[in-house]
C-alpha cells in the first residue's frame, strides 16, 4: 500500500495568517488531488496537479506538485474563517488497471479563528 | 450537476446484525468506491467497482462485501456488524480514464454506530 504522509494533522490559526499543508510520499504519482471536506459532507475536489513542478492558484490557495511527482503542498494566504475544514491530499496512478483509485493522506484539520 | 446519494445519514445497529449501505450516482460513472473515514487515518478504501458485477478489494476489505447489479448503484454489506466497524462510510464515483486522475464525487456519508 502506497502511503501519503500529510502534515500537520491539526492547524489552529488566526484570521489573516498564512499556512502551508504538506503531502509527501516515497511513491511517484501521475497526479495529485486536493479535496476539502466540511462537517456532515463528503470531500469536494479543489484542484488536480498533473505535471512535475506545476503550480496552480485558486484565489488565496496555491497548490504545488513536486518536480519528482512524489510530494505536494497547499499554501493559503490570509486565511479566513470560511477556510475552516478538513483538507485531504490524494494521489492517483495512471494505467488501465488503476480504475481511478486514489491513495489519501491522513488529512489536515484547519481551524481559522476570527 | 453530479449527485451521489447514500441511503442513510445515520445508522445504529447491533453487533451481529447484517447491514446494508446503499449508494446511487446519477452521472453514468463507471467507477464506484466505498471508503471508511476514521479520525487521523484519512479515507481508507474498502472495495471498488469498475463495471457492473465487477468488484475489487481495496486496502481493508475484511468483514465487508459489495454488490453492483446496476451501473448506478453500489452496495456495501457488513455481513455481521462488529463494534470496530463503527465509522463514517463514504461512497464515491468517477469516470474511467487511462490517466486515472479523474475527480471522485462523494456522497454525504453514513455515520454507522454498532453497539
């Protein structure tokens, strides 16, 4: 079983602060996805990064895929209370037999205090 | 708008009972997945299916079975529920592609408590 190590597990910060969540593996993935989950709901996709070194921005969120496609990071600038939630990274392997399976990290619970 | 629905949001069952969790998707997706979610462990894959009547074990299949008789419906079965199966169960679906990077769409989850 491939492992995706996500850190930190918990983040509690004040509104306006910046933060970074890391997702690391010894395995190479064809793509890396980031999901956000709110209480009582299923995860919802934020972004997919596919190319080594790729950087994608979604408003105040910046996602980066490592050059070797083994790691990824999520950086949030000027966090707001609405960013509160569980953030999950998930790696995908290419190939006909992968059937779209994802390997998930343990998740980061982010709390942004007003 | 993709929709994945799960039959129950909350379920309380007794040890030894047979439990059925139902999942339905309306986007004609080939792939369907069952996960359990526990604090600090992320999502762990129980079973998945890439076509009708086809199923594959995930990382933690012990104590579970699945059924996919129709493309839109994927059922998770706990043959004899045990307390260590108390968890949040999430169903997801996705299109099939060679890149394997298609988004998974999740249902709202079923919180199962086994007493």
